């Protein structure tokens, strides 16, 4: 298990709208832009092989999008190269971070000074337990959502998944707006993330109406 002092203060960041990475989860990415191919090559040369995933944050009057204050760093755990020079990579989520400032430099990709303070729980080896989690009720709600969106699922796998894996995987996979993904990322605990996820699913089932949400 890594400790905060082992994590670098300066990391490359990949601002990708709607892409969510969470600790102890895995995110597949397809890299083809030259600047991100360079970012990948440079990250591979470091001891930690970290890339920070962060949501862009549009700033009125500026061409260059800003960045949300909180992102999540992942370690390059797998990669393969295609015949035309693109990369398929997988990031394994390590820890969330807080953006301190963006660093201007000579790299074509963006880099930030970050702080890992306040996210020590992300580095725990043991999965957090959500004692209030009513799994049958949650899976029934999820089934309604999948039916409404005409989505299929491997229900045997969902039923057997640990609480953290289930909640985090759905948070990453389901088609929510970037600001909703950011709310899921910033949830301070697994139970808070699960409650946020339930609210978003219920909101979607009601067609965007806030009336009648289950508590």
C-alpha cells in the first residue's frame, strides 16, 4: 500500500469530460492524440506511472478550459499498442487529489501541482463497508433504470460484487452529466457516494423531476 509521502507533488493530468476514475477501480482509455501519447510515454518513465484524471471546468471568456479542483490519479497497469500507433491503456485508481495549481512548461499536455491531503482513506487496502446498504432494494432500482434505458447487465456478477466495487463501477459506467460525475467523485465516503448514485438514478427515472425522490 502506498502512503501519501510516496506520491508525487507534480503529475500529468488528462482533462476528459464525463470520464470518472475512483480509487481501487479501473478505467480503460484510448489514446490517439499526439499530446496524450507523449503524456503516456513520459508517465511510463516515472516510478509511479501516474496519470491524473480530472474534469474540465469551462471558464467564461477563456478559450482554455479550467480544471475541477478534485481529480483522481491512476497508475498505468496495462497497455497495448495498435498498428497505427494508438494506445489502449488501463488506469488503476490510486487516490483522489486536490489541484493546487497548473504548471506551465514545455510539455504538450497539462500538468498540475497537487495535494493528496484529506484523501488518506483512498489508500487503505481494506475496502470500506457501507453498513446501511440495502442491496436488494438497490438492485431493484437499478433494474428499473436499466429497463428504462434499454440496457443489459450481467446480474449474477452485479449481485456477487463487493459493495465498493458495485457502487464505484456503476458510478463510473452510468451515463450521467459531468457535474454529476464530479459529485460522485467528491463524495467523502462510500455510503455518501451510494446515496448520491441512488438520487441520480431516481432523478433520471423521473425524467429530471425532483419530486418524489426516495430517501
